[in-house]
C-alpha cells in the first residue's frame, strides 16, 4: 500500500470511528433526537466501527455509503437520507 493510500485509509478509518462516537452521543446515549431508537443507533455505531476495523463479516458492506453517512453524521446534514440509516 502506497503512502498516500495508507494515509487515506487511516483518515477514512478515523472518520468512521468519529461518526460512530457522534451517533452514540446524539442518538444512543443522550437522546438528543428520538427519530432513531437507542438500540438502532448503537447497532449502526457498531457497524461503522466494524467497517473501520475491516471486520471480515462486513467486507460486502457498501464502504462508500458508510463514508458518506459518516460525513453526514459529523456535519449533521440529514444522515437519514443514507441507505444505511435505520428505518
């Protein structure tokens, strides 16, 4: 893996982990928004962390959609528009 690819992978991993933390703060633990149940928010947080850690069970997950959702969560820009968002 080239240096630039390695740096990109690390930045994406950090983004996913930060988005999982934001998700927990907003929905799972604090209850700022009741549009998503705490259980669904916690499940999605685990999912984002699993993708960040390259867990084998999640290799078929849509990585690009997970990155897009992470950006939306951090920017608080309608994360519910993501295909990964709990219904």
